[in-house]
């Protein structure tokens, strides 16, 4: 499944290191397990974020999800049951105060859906990786 990612998540280590973690390390677990890549590089990078940056990430994901739902081409795809299930998922942008709140919100949004997990990983990478993609 790693071929569906815009950048290899281990490239986040070029920007974020464990020295950048100012508070205690939080064990995120909102992503499903993938056999073709390691999700812990994403978790490590997210542990380097401040509460303000986490809220900015949340707003970014909210906007991207809202834009995706407006795409008319998406509504013409086959398999109406799956499409309806995915598009009915809500992502709110209520401000966060802890990493646990972010983990819970993302875990609830993804469920255990690997496709939604890939979508969210790509959005997180776009937010965290400042290079032109």
C-alpha cells in the first residue's frame, strides 16, 4: 500500500527528530497497521508538534475533507453503499487541548479502514512535509 503515499513516511525523519519532542512521548494508535510501511515515523513526527500545530493540522484535515466531499466526480463512483458510508463520516474542527484528544478524534474518524488511513496519512504528510509535492 505504500505506493499510494505521496512521500515515504520515513522522510519525515529528515525534518523531525526525537530531540524535537518537548513533552512526554504520546503513543498514538489511530492508524491501522500496514505491512508495506511503518506508521511510527508519522507518530514520531506528530509528537514533535505543539498543541497549536496540532490544531492547525486538525483544521487542515477538516478543510481537505470538506473539499473532497464537494468533488462532483466522487459522487458518480460505483459501489454506492461504500461511497455513502465514506462520505457520511464527519470530521469536526473543535480545538484540541491534548494529544489524546487528537488521537481519539482521528481514530474515531478512520475506524479501522485502511483506505481512510491512507487518505489521512497523505494529508498529514502534506501538512508536515514542507517540500513541494
